[in-house]
C-alpha cells in the first residue's frame, strides 16, 4: 500500500467521521434519549394511575396496558434507529428489508394463534371485560379468575382445578359478578298451599335475612318477589330473587334456602316430592295383569 493510498483511506475515514459518524452518534443518542423519556413517561403514568384509580383491579389493568403500549413504542424506536444507523454505515437495506418481509410473512403464518391471543387479550384488558376476582364462563368453563394476561386467562374452579385458557379461544364471556349479582330462586310448593300466604312468608324470611348483621351487608336491595312462575307436575313454582354484591349471590342463596326449609317445616308448608302416575296399559283382549303391592308394617 502506497503512502498516497493510505492517505486517501485516512482522509475518507476522517471525512466519514465528520459527517456520517456524527450522524450515527446523533442517531444513537436520539435512541437512548427516546428510551429514557419513554421510561420516565411510563413511570409517571403508572404513579398517576396508582394514585387516581380507586380499584386495585383497575390499576392492574391500566398498568398492563401501559406496559404493552410502552413495549410497542420501544420496539418502534429501536427498529427505526437501527435502520437509520445501518443506512449511515453504507449497508444496502433492500435485501435486508426483503428478507425481513419474507420472514415476517412466514412467522405470521406460523404464529396466527399467538397473534390472535395477544390481540384478543389486549381488547379484553382495554374493555375491562374480565377482572381478577370475577367469576366468569369462558370457553365452556365457569371459574374464578386469578390472573388476566395478554395471551392467556387463568382461572380456578370450585374443585380447585386450574384452567389456562388462550385468549384467542374466547368468543363469548359471561361475567357472573360484574358490578352486582342476582340469585334467582325457583321455590316449589304443594298445590294445596295458599300461594299468596306463601309469598308473604318468603318476603318475611327475606327481610329477616337482610336484617342479619352477618349477611345483610352483602344484600343490595330487598327481596324481589316475581310471583307464580309455572305450574309444574307436582308443585306450584314461585320465582323470586335477591340482588347482592358481586360474588356474594351464592352465599346469600344458600343461607336463604336453609332458612326457607327450616321455616316451612315449622309452619307445615309442604315442599312436595315429585309425583308419578304409573299406567300399566290395557291389552286388546282380556284384563291387565294384577299389580301386587307389598307393604312393610310400621311399629
């Protein structure tokens, strides 16, 4: 290598450092500055949400959405900055972009379910469809929600079974504990009972339950008597309901059923067993066979 050639290389290098090199440094500085400002903004937003939102579940949901948006912005900043640096280094980006496009298409076809899970999970969190602590029915499973993530929803049922459901499988959500709950009763009494008196008696039991210091705070409104709902085969069905705080409807329902059973037994109100009529049929000729009934003597 001659002295003039070496001098030309040094000259071009110094020229690049004074032009392209300075731009690379500025781009890298802009990337780090953008990431720093983004981190500061996310921290301030998180502190604001923790201080302004009264519900812990809402704070957690907002925090998750904030992290997701932060990751998206962070990825955009790094990707754009990297492409700008490579361009300043004189690297032809066309083959790289083409390869990235083909690879992106391949990954997209292979990760359709993953993308679907993430997008569905984002809207579940954004629309507040499911919260930690809710009892919901999703994908044919009814259980208590323990964790809502961007890709999966994790629940535990009454038997203790732990369910992990990909959010992409959620096409319908039934939330049993959104804002408030109802426990609906279908009370069957014998046809010989006076239904008006029975309904008044049930209202008295409901008022006593609402006045109870243990169960009353969980009841939002007095018992709502809906009336005689149907004439079943062996009972007149009376329908009524209690409006309760979220997730407390089953506790109130079980206690109300216990009190109804004890009160009905004390007043002699019959909750009938199902009645069955057996028809033996009549042959075309002759008489039906006799029915032999064997009784057991009681002491």
